[in-house]
C-alpha cells in the first residue's frame, strides 16, 4: 500500500466541549512511502516493511524478510492484488527457489477478500487519517509505532458472515444493478 505524508495547510483546531475538531480540507503533500504487510490470520500479528519505492525490488526484499521471520516449517500463503510488481520475472524466479511461498491473487475490485486490507483500514482510521505528517520520515515513524503497538497485543480479524451469506448478498446486488449479466 502506498501512503502519502500529508500536512494540513492550516493547523488542526482541537475538539472542545460542544465544538467538534476542525481542520482544513486541503493539504500539502510531503512524499510517499510504501508499506508491504503480511497478516498472520490466526494471531493477528503483522510483519511490515517500509520502502520509498514500490517496485519488484522492494517487494522481493519484503519476501526475503518474511522468509527470515516466518518459521521454516510453515508454508507461506500470500493473498495479493494484481499489481504488476507481484508478477515480474524477478519475483517468479525468487518464488522458484522458495517453494514454501504460494501467491494467491484477488480478483480486481475484491481487495475486501484480503484480511490484511482490514488491518490497513485500522491503520488509516486510527492513526493516519487525522494525523499530520510534515515529512515521509515522520509518517514512517508513526507507521512503525503503530505496527509495534499492534504486535504487542495482536488481534485476529474474524468474518462476521458465512461465505453463503456473502455470496447471497452479492447475487442480490447483481440482480439490482444494470449490466450485471443477471
């Protein structure tokens, strides 16, 4: 996930009794960082890696970090989006020499199927959305702190609906929208 370091154009005015927090709608961009993250679904622990670029070289570094941190007796199944970085010849070559790694790609527009996306939503809503980051370094410090705090008391995510309930809801939605083919 690429994350922007954003600084508000005006100072955020804090909440007071009877007055909500106030902030300007515009901001100044201070650069971006890329966070690769892997969620251990059973425990909720997250392994993350920050990089200034979002290329196959950085993704390969992340895979190497996972290879070192995940005990060797476990297979590693990664749920990924269809971003080209995940499918380059260099990544395919790396995977051939690391057979315990298995990549699974979500369909386009279906990132909600990947539970690490739920963790990204937690990071965004509880740490980044209301934050002010004047530099990429400040943003990365906040992300690292969030990751450390999260892993001190990890919480697994659980689906609240069964697969059948989800598929029924998708089918009902497809019947209501034009051009769905149903």
